[in-house]
C-alpha cells in the first residue's frame, strides 16, 4: 500500500501544473470560438494525436430543450481548432455522445443541428449507444463494481476532448466536465448505480479515460436544472488540462466550494486532480473575480423534492434509501427525475399544473403520515419506496423491492424501449385505476417513465407524441433500431477480455492507454 501511494504521489507530482484558462466570448461565432480554442491548446502546449474524440453534452436538444446542450457552433469551433493544432499525428477526428436515456442520440443530434455541422466540418460522429460496448476492469479501492462498460470509440481514444455545457443539475448540483462522463455509457449500463450512489459511480467512470483537454460552453449557461435549464448569459469559454481543477474553477465562478460537490470531491480523492485553487494556474482575459461577477445570482440544482412541489397539486414525501447505504436522501435517483419530468411536461403543456389532480408521491423508506383525501392517488416511485398505514380506509403495506447492487450484473443489462414503456405504464395505470395507490418499480425510475405516468394521471399532452417532436423522434428511433440490428449481425454486442479490457483504463495522472487498432 505504501509503495502504491508513493508511486501515485510521484505520478501526480510529475504532471504539468493544472491550468485553467477563462476567456471572454459573448456570441456563438464559430471563427471566434475556433481562435479561442486554438489559443487555449497552444497555451497548454497540446496537440491532438491518434484517435481524437470530442465528447459534447447533448443530453437533450430541439425546440423544448434549446439550452440543455453544447451548441453545434461551439463544437464546430473546437473541431476546427483541433485541426489547426494537428501536427500530422491525428489519425481520426470524431464527435461521440450518448444523449439522455430512452431518446435516440440521433434525435438529439438532429435537434441540436449537429448533422449540418458534421457535414460542414467534415468530421466523423458516433451515436455511442449504437457502438460495440467494451468491458473495462476496475481495481481501485472503494469502487462500486469490478468492471464497467463503455462504447468502443471511448475505449480506443488516444486524445480525449471533453466539451460539456455549463449547467446546474438537480441530482449532482452542477454538471461540468466530470459529470459529463455519464454520457460515456449506453442506457442499460448508465442506469445501473444511477441512484443514491450516483456520485460514486461518476467518480468510478473517471477510471475509464481522462481528457487531455477540456473546453466548456459557458457562453449561454443553464441554471436551475439540466434538461430544461433557464438560460444565463455568462459569455465565457473555460479551458483546462486537468478535469478536477477545471471543475473546481467552474464551481468557484458560481460561488461553490468544489469539495462540497460530491462527485468532484470524490474524483479528487481518487487522485485525478486538485480542487485547491492555490494549486491551479488561472489565466485568460477574464479574471476569476470578474467571472464571479458575471455569474452573480446563478441558481444551482440540488433541491429536495418536498419543497420543490410546495404550492402545487403534488405533495411529495421522501424517506431515506436503503439503510445499508447510510444516506438520508436519494440525490441520484427517482426524486430528481420527477423534478425534471414535471418541467418537461410544463414545456409540452402550459396547463400542466392546472390539469394535475391532487397527487401524493412517495420515495424511499417514508414513515410519516400521508394525508390523501377521497379520490387522491398515492404514487410510490422506485423499488426502495416503502410505507405502512391506512389510505382512504384501506390498509397499505408497501414493501421494498430493492435489490442490492451486487445482484445487478452489467453483463445482462438490457435497454429500455420508450414505446414499450408507454404500453406497460398504460396497462399498469388501467389496472390500478380504482386503487388509491400505484407503484412504479425500478432503481431508478427514469425521467421518461415518470413523465408517462404523470401524463396519464393528469391527462396532459404527451411530450413524446408532440407533433413538433414526433417525426424527428421516430426518425431517430428507427435509425437507432436499424443500426443496432446491423451491429448485432456483424458480431457480438460486447468485446470481453483481450486488449480492450487490458488497456482500457485511465491512470490518475491523466494518461489513457490506447485500446489498440
């Protein structure tokens, strides 16, 4: 152990000093973005090499989600700047992403106007849920699992460029560089451990790969939420060569201590970088203090579900997740999902709050009273939701369905299909229409499934069937399904063992070994 600690200490000491560059950029002008990114790469003495992959944040896009994603103009500028810095060693330049679960990445790319940008830039792109999934072994202490899956383009990357969106997040407070890693897994693996251990999962994902370069779209930031954020004109591009330091500076800009943001603190504790501002060189044409002034009043996420619904027709009750996990609230699972779900519904139907009947939603091991009047439905969300008592004259004993994470084998994880979800949720609601209680099982219950349940209960417009969305959604859905079938016909859906597993991990000093040709 002592030898290992000394080796890690030496590795960290041998790294270049963490540097974060804050630059002014008021508009989405591609050439201006290109200049700023190129100058950042020059200052950091970085050149792309081998297989170079740019990872944006395109969790959602389109008319309903205009501020949720890294803008196409930003990525176009980044791609051009990487070409400007190519010293002849770059063999591939590509953009890869897995958007929010149940929505095809094809749909999100379409909504974000990425396809015209790909053609203009002449850059390859990957829909990561359609790629072969590679098993990556983990050996660090405190890991949730002994292995993770990631798409093959991630595993084989030589020069990784992380291009997140500067946003708040209802599960993790903020989403900058480190949190953007949730998009390096496909749906079936992304949902595993996306619960009260989400921050630990995010830290574990850092062991798959580390970026050589980070550049965040903070020109128009997103406050309050992550799928439906409120636009905040910050007018900045922030760049860095150390992802933890990069996130620490982003936190400082909006008045947060990085050590108070669990996934950033944990990644620091895993040895991937510093959160101490005194150890970070901060340069650029905007000082840290000037950036803080620009961000004054920026609202972060992390609001408990009970006050979130205060004053609405929904009353929320949240008990702790399973006792063995020693946490008092599931920040990474179902409660945060319902907050995003209701905001999506409000965008799709302005009368959502008026149409919503009196509804009670319960999360975790809740033990207090539930004051549900005649005809008021009580919705228990998630496998760990438990409660015992009387509702409308009926005795209710809602037992836990929670299964320990050791029973969940990523080898056998399966994709959720949104149309199957629509059918299954509809059948369950019809079956329970006369019952005062209803349960949505899952760990976690996704945003999509909660949207479907609430839409059915309230009779609001279904965002998935919105005329403005349905054509693009079905186009992406059919493309995804067709590509998945073709990929399966070409070979096995997983690459286990071999070079990908042996050389897929990232070391704490930020070096990622290539997975080979």
